[in-house]
């Protein structure tokens, strides 16, 4: 068994569901899951109810995070069909702008090229733009970002076509970064018969060849991000299956298992899960913050043992070889390997105006 000390991990793509989806997750439960997974800072997506599309909603969400969060949280602003001329005002207090070009859970979507052009042109260069742009729309989104000299971060790259599009853009010198999820690195559509609705996610689980392409081009991938998107088991087994999977507590165990198998180095894991996220999103350093983990002993993932309110995982029963044994945030032990010790309200909300 090897005992490791890692920096506090950063997840640049989570859905903590407040406000409006508290039965799935909230700041207190989602950040408990983060700390148990070795994450000390998470960036929270804007597809809440209501979506985070104006200053009032962003401030209301920051206040909720202020009282609930146990780790540090940055909050995304969301691009909508009617805020292309105003959302830029949120750049000071949001962690980044999220533009959904493809449809997914929630109403946020910018599906017209003129509007997308305006959003990309207007967003201040001080904070990143993140896009959900799958498959054949990705080249067009990259072209618009290039036209406006805007750096672009592409969320959850899942297919060979997408990663090869990004590789080509990087080789042309475009300022583009991207993330992959552990579920797209580990699962494929071959797992769908077994997973049923629990495997329904956007982007969809892809082919084994797509998954192989993500590993092949790992050198071009900037971050691993979970896209932690909890829904209740009742919702996942209901008539209208919402897409999305929880991932905060399985990400590091799965990635450490890949290290154990020799699929990537530990240095590369740290780059993907801490250093590059901090650099791309310009996040403030966290003093005296680290994670202890062990690699070697194998155990099975169990959904009911997780901190996430949804209480399930698509990796149920999967054997992993990595475990978080301690998380320390600003000198305090916030997870001891069994229990989350940080109280709600002890996390910091990034870019929040003093009140
Ligand atoms: C996400 C959700 O449930 O909020 N679902 C998903 O399948 N990934 C939305 C998203 O990020 O696309
Ligand atoms: Zn997402």
C-alpha cells in the first residue's frame, strides 16, 4: 500500500442543485461529498431553478452557498436567450460563464449562432467561458471563440470527434482547454444494458473507441472534472429520466486506480485534478490544504456509503484501488476518512461581495 499526499483537488464542473433541486443535493450535502472525495474547491453550474442568469440570482445563490458550503465554492453565470447584453456584468462575482449549446437537464440553452456570437463577444476576458458543445457543433463554437480571440474551455469531451477537433485547434495555436469526466474515461455505451437509466447522462456514454480516443489523447486533456449531477433514484427510475450522474466521491478513487494500473502518472493526475483547474480558472490558492490518500488495497464502491444526498452511484460494486483517508482545508481536518467534520458555512464563496 502507498500513502500519498496530494494538493486539495478542484472540480470545475458540479451541480449542487440549490436553489430549486434541494431534494437531489444542496450546498451542505454536495460539499460534504466534495470533501469526502478530496475536493476542497468546486465550481457550481448555473442550471438551477431559477437559473443563474442575473445579478440578483447570483447573489441569492452566493448567500445560500455562504451558509451551506463546507468547502470553497465558485458559482457560474449562465448564458440565456435574453441576457447576452447583460450577463457580462456578472463577471466580477461569477467564476466563469457557462454556455449550453446542446440541450441537457434544465432550460438554459443558446441554440442560435448570432446569440452565441454575442455572448462570446461580450463576456469580459477576466473570467473563462465554458461551453457544452458536443460533436459537430464544436468546430463552429471554436471558430466563434477564435474570431473574438476568446479563450474557451470545453466541458466533458466524450468522443473521438470532439477530442480530435480540440487537438487540431490546439495545434493551430487556439487558446482552448478541455475537461473529461471519469465516467467517460471508465464507462462506455456497452455498460448501458447493465446501468439502464442510471447510465443516462449528457454527453451520452459513447463507444469503446471514443473512450480509447480519450485515453490516447490524454496529453491534450487539461482537466478531469466530475460533472457531478445528482438526481434521486425515484427520478432516474421514473417516466422522464433526467440525465446526470453523481461523481464527486468516485472520481479520485477511479483516477488513482488508473494510476495503480499504470494508465497515467500521479504527477499527471495532480495536474489534471488540481494544478490545471486552478490555472485555467484563475482560482485563489488555499493555504495549508491537502489530501491524504492510499493506493493499493481494493474495495468495492457502495452508493449508500456516500455523502451525496442522492445515495447512488453508476459505479456501484466497481472495484477500485484508491481511497481518501483525510482532507485538510486551511489547517483543519474536514474529512477523516469516515466522517465529514466541516460544518455548513465553513467554506468560502469565491468572488462574493462583502456584505
Ligand atoms: C446535468 C444536470 O443534471 O444538471 N446533466 C448531465 O447529464 N450532465 C446537466 C449538464 O451539465 O449537462
Ligand atoms: Zn454538467
